[in-house]
């Protein structure tokens, strides 16, 4: 991997006065974290050559960049709700080395993850490849990751990854609704009457599994799949996926909702139309990786039943973080959990 210029720090946001950002920008936390990074690098014969850069700090994670004599290295600590990522990445590097980047080091109890720079992401690379061909390849290779993850279920769940099979949907959403209901009425995330609607959605999710064929095993949903979470070292190299803080173990087809949301963005004048035939080609390319388990018509019906679950997966991911947030952080990002609560109600509370 060629050397790159160290990145500029991203600006802090409205959660900067909250507990986690203050922690991750304070000397009390930075001292031990910096010492660990330097010791791990030194053990591999790597020397730090410049000041560490606080690249991106939000209440859900802190990412620092270290310039070294072997290129850039990236250090990450997650909010406790997603601290499983370090152990998950380590397990994936062991079980699925063809799909991910092996970390240089992790500290599972503290959720620390240290990884060598991999260059720019797929989304940041100038490319002459037609978007259809690029996204066909991406979903095919991601389906390969999901297929290879199935026999590694035990090892991946041991990291602390959330399991969310069809029989767990209702209980999980009821639990989230209870959490919202127990907030003070003046809390930034107080949902008022929506709590009852969220419980009704959970009731309806109890039978959602009956809409699924049962032919598709549960697997990994990265829950945030887009081109900026993929590395491609060169055109001939396989893609490498990263950033699994939002991940969970559920119906694998839910992932395609992220792909569609990326390609069909009403706020982007260059995005695809919702009825673009290329979306069907990409979908069929993905489903084609599962046709040994069921015919294509069954898989298409399965996909239609699974796609709405994306909003549940996103709500679960936000809830994992918010239970560790203070009110400043909750207020700064309230629009996101409110959006996913509204979407769960819209799709399931009928």
C-alpha cells in the first residue's frame, strides 16, 4: 500500500459537549490509548513519525490516525453499545480472511482496534468502471462474504454481535419501546404516543417469520453497506469490507436495502430513479449467489419480505448506542432514531 498524506481532522458536531466526545478528546483517555497504540506498533517494528490525528470523533466512536514509517495506521474505539466490533473483526479475519482486513491488534475488553491503512475507499476512487458493473461486482462479493459467514456463526456471535432472527424481532422491538417509555417526558428522545404504536409494530413483527421461506439461513448484515465501507487495492484485487460497528446477525437479504438507498437518493440529482432497470440487474446478481438454496422466484419473494426489516436493524443499531448516550448526545442526533422509529411504525404498525 502506497504512503498517503495524513488526513485532516473532521470538524466536531453538536455532540461535542457530550460525555463521549469529551472523553475521547481528553488527556485522561488519550494517555492510555496512545500508549497502547504505540506499544502495538513498536512490537511490529513500526515507529510513529508524527502527531496522532483525531480524524473523526462522534458519540458512537473515536477514530485516530497515526503517521508511521510504515504508512498510516488507524485506531478506533467504539461506544460500548458497539464495542463488539473489535472482536468481530478479529473473528472475521480468522474465519473470513478473503473478505476483510486483518487488524494489527485489538483489545477486546476495551473495544480497541488498530489497522493498517488500505488506501482510499471504493467510493473515493476515480473509476472508469460503469456503475452497473461496479455495483454488480460489489453485491456479488458481499453475498460471498455472507455465504462464507454462515458456517462461522458461532465464532462471530461470540464477539457480542447482536442476533436478530425472525423469532427475536418482536421481543427486541418491545424492549426498545419499553426503553423509550421509561425516559423522562422532557428527554430529547421521549416518544410520547409513538411508544404505543411501536409496541403495536412489535406485535405484528411476531408473525413476520411466516412470510419467509426458511430456505435462507441467517448471516451477517453489515447494516451500513456502501462504497465508502469497501476497499479495492487494485482492479484485480477482491474487495475488502470494513466498518462493522452497525452490524448484526439477521436475514442476509436486508443488506440490499442499504444498496438501494445509496443508489436511489432523492436529494442527489445524479442518483438513479427508483424504477431504474439497473436496480433489478444488481438485485438479480445478488440473488444469483443464493440459487443453490431456492429458485429465483422464491428468492425474489423472500427479498420482498426481508427488505422492510432494514428499518428494524437500523433502529436496533441506534438503540445500542443511545443507551450509553447522555442528553446532549441524544439531542444532537435525535433526528435519526426518530426517523427509524417512524419507519418501523409506518411499515409494521398496520
